C-alpha cells in the first residue's frame, strides 16, 4: 500500500513541476540563482582594450567633445598601433553614417594650419574658401535613415576625415567593424529568443582587410545580458551572417596566432566553426535549440588589460600590449553610457568588455550551455518519484538527513557544473524535491506517524521511553500473537498489605498505592523494564521485551535493589507528613521481589478488539513463586539459577547468596535459588564474613554434617543476629540432630505452598 502511495505522490509531483518547467514562470529566479555561481577565471593575455575613458574625454587630453571627434583620430590611432603589428583591431563604434560638416574644434585646427601655411608660403596652396568647401557638401546625398547593405558603393568624394580613415584601413592589417541588424517592430527589447532580422546596416568603411559582424544583443527579462547570437539568418537570404565577436575571432585565427590555446590543433579545428554560415551547422555547435548561446563571462568589469585612448593615440604604451594581440577599441567612460548589466557583479560592464569576454569564450572554447529539457525532466523524475520512494520508507531521522542533504547538496552540484560550462536548472528540481518531501511527510503524518503517536501515548505509561521509541520504530512487534524470547520477569508484592489496607480508608489506600507504584515504576523504567501489569499492590515487569536487552538479568536485579532504595525515600517522605494515618506502619512498609530468567512467549494476548501485552511460560510462574518464597527465608529479593548464571557469566556487580535447592509446587524439576544481597560496593563490611559462614554451613548441611553446619550458622547469626536464612538452616540442623534423616534423604526442599 505504501509503495503505491509513494508512486502516486511521485507521479503527481513530477507532472505538476513538469508543467511549471514547460511554461517556466520562475525563469527569472533561476537566472538570479545561476548568477550567484559566477566565480571567474583569468582573462586572456591575447586581448587588449583601448578605452575612450574619462582621461581621454578630459579637457587636458585636447581631443574635444567625443561627439565632435573626427574620423581622423581613429586613423591616427590605427596608424600608431599598426606600427606594432596587432593581430586584429576591432572598433566598437557605430560607423554607419558618413562624416558631415566640421566641428568648432576641427575648424580652429584648420584655421591654425591655414595660417601656418600662409605664413610659411605666402600665396601658395589652397585658399581658405576652397578648404572650407571640402567640408561643406561632402556626403550630402547620403541618406542616413534608409537601410543600406554591404554591397552599396561609396560616393566618389569622401569627407576628408572618412577618406583619411579609409586610406589607413586600406594600408592596415585585419580590422573589424560592427554592423546593425534591423528587426521588425514587434521584436522585444528583452528576450531569450533572437528574432529574425529583416535587413542589416553595415559600416560605411570597407576593403580587403575590413570584416563586419553584427553587435545586436537582447537582454533577458530582468535586464541582464547573459547570451548572444553567434549567427543570424536575415530574412530572404540563404546564408547566415556572423556576429561581431565571431568576426573578431575569425580574423584572429586566420592569422594563425600560436598563443590562442596550449592545444596546437585548436586553431585548425576552430576556423571552420567560426567561418560556418550554414544555420544548421552553427545551431548544432552553439546551442542546439535556439540561435543564442550563453556568454561564459571570464571576469568582472574592468579586468582586461586597458590602455587609455589618448595614450594610445600619442604612442604611450608598452609595445608588447599590442604586438600580436586582439585590440578592441571602445568606450568605457561612464558619460558615454555604453554599459551592460551582467551576472558577474553589481557593477555594470562596458560594452567593449562584454565583447572581450565573448571573444575569449570563443577562442578558449569555453562554451556555456543551459540544461536541456530532456535532462531536466530526468532530474525531476528522480526528485519526484525517486524522492517519494526513498522518503516514504526511511525513518524520520534518516528522512530529515536525506531531505536536508539533497536540498542543500543539489545547488552545490549545480555550482560545480556551472564552473564546467553547464548551467543546471535549480528552481524546478528544488521545487520538486520540496513538494515531494512535504507530500510524503503529510501522508506519513496522516498514517504511520499518527499510529506511532498512538503507540507512544498508550505505552508511555507502561514502558520506558527507550522501549517506547523502539516500539514506534517497529510497530509490528505489537501485532496480536507472541514470539519466543529470552527475558527476565520480576514480581513484587508489599508485605502485609491486605492487613494494612483494612485499617486505611479507601482514599488513603489509593493515595498510598499511587505513591508506592509511581516510585517503583519509575525505577523499573529507569532500567529499561516494561510494566506488564498491576495487581493491587503487586507489580509484574518484564526485562528484555518487547525490545531485546542483552543485560536483562542485570537490569532486573538492579531494578529490584533500586526499588528498595526508592522505598527508603518513600519512608522519609511519609514520615515528614503530619497527621498521616498509620504512619508507624507506613514507615516500616516493606515488599518482596522474585526474579526468573529464561524463555517465554511474549506478545499481545487476547482478542482482536482487546488484548494485553504480556509473557507466558514456566519462568513467569517461577518468578511469582520466588516472590512468595521470600516469606519462608526471611529475604527480600530471590532469583533463580537462570538469573544468577546470566549475571555472573559476565561482569557481576552484585553479591549473591545461594539459599537452597527447591522444588516448587507443580514442578518436578528442582531449581537453585539465590538471594540478591546488594550491590558489591554497598554491602556492609560485617555482612561478607557472615555470608562466608553461611556458605560453609550450607555446604556442610548438604553433606549431612549437621553438627559442624550448625556451628557455622550460629557464627553467622552472631555477626547478623536477625539473618533469616541462617536461622532457618540452624533450625533444620537442630531437627535433624534430634531425628537424623534416612539414607534416602536429599537436601532439595519441596515447597507445597504457592
């Protein structure tokens, strides 16, 4: 039944969480969790950023306002860094429009140049009017609002700054610009899907050394940039176009730079991948189900080697930072607002550093992939159905450990997988595990836990907490029927209680019994005993059942002696109660104990509707007889040979005295009986010599040497004058000295009374 319920819970949870995972309403939470796993790795030494930073924009730099910068600045910086042979240079700036007119800053520069030219060569060169004409009409026919394509031809006359930049590009090594994809108006600004573009706007510059790639990215719904599209298929075209980072990596790899990776064959393997334009091929490489792939960021913002634009323009840098490197030129100044929110830190990252991270990801082949739906469903299946199966059958303690370990351990697994480039979904597996755990706990609370509470409530009055907990763990032990077990059974009875009860009122009798039975039962529970029943003032207790106890005999004897110490405490309590009825009798109240150890059938005996937990067997009857035999010998605690042997075969904490060999009524087989004198450390010093005298006398008695036996018993009585067993044996010796027994005489005593 439990298996079917566990399977049902698992299937229901799996279906519920699978539906949630399909519609994915908790995607933002998953993103935030996976962002916490970022730890970073060393940035590539092959990448250098030339940054338009605050230093480059300051008045001290002398470059003017950024929006007024002429393209000649880029030509100048390209000439400067080309002298040191970079592997590839990429400009993270928008060059889709031609330069127009002339800025105030450039006008003042030209005026100074014109004045110097006139001063040095009067009447020579172009006049001022002709100089201004160069900047007045250039590019007037160009439309900056209409889309263009990469095949559009340049006008016959370029703006001087554009012309200078184009001339520098023609003489340069590989240079990469970004183009811009144009999307339909319905395309979302924040989306995990990369929509199909309608057209592209390329930069105005081109040439044999010029590459382009689009730089469009879409942020996730929470505004964080986590992915990019390596390729895009423009509507109406048969082949794809590559992204800006792919174009940069492609240009770098075509130069065959040896320091991309320690693997010498990586370049040959990577070139066809980043050159590929077939959508199916690219899709298979990068993500499988969507044209976008995760950006596997290497580091936090401002981690890459960076040179200020103004320093690079003026040649102030280490040549080694440029030679053979990928040089990315872009904006890092806050005022230019080219920043993206990334998973790496709370600080926003410059767009040019995002490009650097993607390029490094491609060159290092550190692709990051989100977990696929099939593997997610498999984990949900394990969490739901597997979890229900496990949690339904383990103990509550193990359930708590397994539940907590899995709840905490799975995010750690996801953290480790994140470092290898696989982003496991944490939200839905954790949701499946939590729902499964709560459902199983609810079911177990409604069924077995309720039953266990009933067991605990019912048996807490009869057995020790240790035994109750064991019964809760194993309720089958309480089914109707019995099982043969080795146990110790104890019987105790108050001496003269019937006479005492006749003198007390019913209310006082009940109060007396409540005090007495409470104190005695606590001692029994303290030694792992089980209360079988109360019979008026009598107590029957079991040791070693329902939970097996290898120390049952020792615990039974310890409980008997503990009960005697508890009685002393009761005497003191009663003596301190003013006006207590029958105080003299109560402070002298005493009880006797009989203990027998051996096999018995233990279990629930009765009908299906009402039964009692008890023990049945010869040792139960023997234990009851031993309690009564105390009256004959004047003792308080008597045990049988089985109890004595079970205690003394290991460490014996007691002092025993062998009393006799008896044959109780109704049994043909005799049994040796022993008195439990006390704990070894508690027996008075004068008692031990008395016990030696008694033992010597008992041995001589069994040998029919009644004269010498009597002498030992009298010596024992001289030490302890009221010792009951010594008195009995002295009287026996006197009897047999008067009437010697026949040759068939045996020392075994037949007890006819119960």
